[in-house]
C-alpha cells in the first residue's frame, strides 16, 4: 500500500471527521501504522498503544490471560482491546464503554473493532455505566480523555470508590493519566493517597513524555 510506504516520510491523512464530543478526529498513516488522533493528542494506536501495552506488561500478560472479565472505560479506536485480543490472546469477556459514537464508527471501519468476537462495545458515558453495571471485573482499564483534558470525576472519591467496588479481589486497575503541568502532578499525588492498605499501588511516571500510569491491585 503506497500510503503506508510514504507514511514513513510524511503522515498521510486517511479521513478527518468532526465529533460533538471529541471535536476533530483524524485517521492517519504514520510511520507505517494506522493511528487515530484528536486535535492535540494521539487517541489510539501509535504512542497510546505503546503506553497501555506497557501498563498491561507491568500487570503481566500471563496473569491477564487467566482473567474472566475486563472493563475498558474509554475505547477510542480500540488499541488496548486489540492488544488484549491479538497479542495477549485474552479469551474472556471484554466490555468496552465509549461515549462518542463517531469514534466507535471509525474504530469499526478502520480498525475492525467489530470483528473481535469477545468484545461487548457499549456507547455510554463511563460515569453512568459504572453506576448501572451489576458485573464485577478482574481488570478495569481507565483511559478517558477529551483531547488533552481529563474529566474531573475520574479523580473524585465517589467514582474511585465505585470502581474499587466493581473490582474483584486480586484484580487490577490500569489508569492512564496525562501530566502536562504542576497542577496535574499534584492531582496525581492526591489520587495516589486515596488508596489504603487494601490496595497495592504503583505509579509509572514519564511513560511517553506526558503520560503517567497507575497499576492498582485489590488485595482484600
């Protein structure tokens, strides 16, 4: 494919769409990879796939393989779901929650997300979904951005407590955050303090420059 070849020299735009939630969405060939970007940041594949893959690796691919239920809050193009299905060969149930139906349409057309048989993809607000769901999960991946902004609710006690309730004992939270300034750094340090001795928390700073990852294991 010529576009893929030339993308090693210059990014080749495939499609550009407007979204009421994510504003501008672009699918681009970049360095031989098809990626999904918003106006100011990578949404799926490219650097974001590398970030979340590192997080999954910290938890352990073999451990993840044995899980039964995984919840992904913030799907975008579905790069982390592709890692779970294609690389880790996860056979349990993946529930993906994405608020932006335009993103889901792009993910299905360009990244074939609808071909993953063990994926249940739900168009809903993540906050609303976690209030409603009756299921418990072995791994909860939180990757929610509107361009470079993270919604405040992700760091509030009510949401954190609800996520902790939905997590099985010995299960993990993988939380991808963006740290651009001192305010973001303080926000993450405050978040870290919200977990007591029932949790084992690790923070991985400077993953792909501006991203900071948390892995949190529920011990009891």
